């Protein structure tokens, strides 16, 4: 059961490559996603969605509360967010 209405889902895609570009395009086509951002993104991604200067290889930079790309309705992390403290780099 979803606690958040699906039309309010906001997504931050992390990475600068072609796979991330494809993910962004897919998310933009999803009617359940209301907003897509990318960090750091690339020239093609920046034509589609807002990009943010965040080092995707630094979990602390990605998890930093209060950044505009990660701000919930009250500022900072949304209640029940699973992201903070659980970020791991894929090997």
C-alpha cells in the first residue's frame, strides 16, 4: 500500500551517462511521476529536466538534507524517507 499518492512521486536520478538519460526519459513518460531531477546529469539530460551539481559518488553529498533536489514539503527529508543513511555504492 502506498503512503504517498502516486501523482506526487518526485525522483532524483543520479549519474551522468546514457543509462541515466534513458531512465530520465522513461520516468518522464510515467504518469505516476510528478517531477524528475538529475545529478549531475549531462547536456542531453539538462534539456529534459533540472540538473543539480551533486557528486553522485559521494553518499554524504547525495544525502545532504535541505538541497533543493531533495526537499520535501516541509524542507529537508520527507517523513519516512528511506534514502538518508541507506545510500550504498553499487560495485
